[in-house]
C-alpha cells in the first residue's frame, strides 16, 4: 500500500513504482502515488523486475534506492512461522531483484527474527543471488 514509499516521499524522494500481488493494496498505492507505476505481480517474476529496472532508468544523475517490505508471516513470532509458507520466497526474490537492478542503496524491512539462526538454512537453501540471474 506504500508505507515505505510514504516515508521516502516525505524525505523528498521521487517514488517511481510499487509492486504488489494484492489488487486492493495496489489501488491504495495508485491513489497515494498517482505519478508512480502500480505494478500488479511479484518480484519473483523476471518480467516485473525488468519493468522496475527500466522505470528506474539509471541516468547516473539520480541515486536509486529500492525499498521493500516482503511478507514476514513465515518468520515472525506473531505469524505462522511455517517454513513451507510460499510468501517466504519473496524475501529471497527481493534480494535477487536488488542484485539485478543494482541500485545505489536498498532497504528491506522485515521482522528481526528473520535473521535468527533457525531460519538460516531456509534462506541459504533458497539463495541464488549474485552474478547469475537467480531465476530458474
């Protein structure tokens, strides 16, 4: 819905796009940021990431920052903590997207327990970031 984007805008940044799979959340984002692209889909999609990369441009004059708040239910003490929760993969997809877009900075907001060792194997098993595309 654009909570991180509101903070960015309040700090004087230009919001270029928002990506979400929830149409209601996208409608709210579009209302809050009419100048930005509201993209329905997932950062797990190569096409969505390419669309974001194209929107950012990379003119060398402006710094680019990727802000993301992937779902935390699979990691949060207040959530399901289900290792098989499909939404868990979004966090790793965000990392892949950042590697592909190569912004000047990236901020990922999530719960602190995502860094707990008990989730380490889950994240390492899904990690395919780096110089390769990361998509299979």
